[in-house]
C-alpha cells in the first residue's frame, strides 16, 4: 500500500513538472521576426515625410538594413532616392526605430541626413 502511494505521488509530481516545463517553453518563445513589415512601415512613413517628391525609390535590398533590437523593436538605417522639386536627383539617408504595438506600427524615432 505504501509503495503504491509513493508511485502515485511520484507520477503526479512528474506530470506536474512536465506540464510546468511545457508551459515555460511556450511562454518564453520570442515573437516572430517582423522585419519585412517594419521595412514596409518605415518606407511608407519616409514617403509621407518627403511629401510630393517624384520617383521615390528605396534600395531593393532595404530589408537587409533592418536590425531587430527587441521583441517588437526594429532599427532601420537606409536611404531613399527621388527627384526633388527642381527635378534634380537626390539621395537622402534616414535612420530610425519602429515599434510594433499590438496590431499597429509606430515610429519611435526618425532622422534624415543628406
């Protein structure tokens, strides 16, 4: 009778700790990488900031210019080329941080330089 109680107790403890371990594994999973979405959001924001410039083009490898700096934070360093109001070709560099808050993106910081 005592050995049966010890076996039952051991089984319950084992199941408890297995369940606890599985819960911790799923709770610790990082959010999936959202770099493509971060790139899309920052390019839309930069385009809006530039206003009515013509032929706005971002580098085709721009998604490679994103660094994940947290679960939902991304740092972007890149450039944009466009025709200014005098129809002259211009390249402007930008860097900033975008954050995914729930289901929507927000710009934490954005700076431009030529």
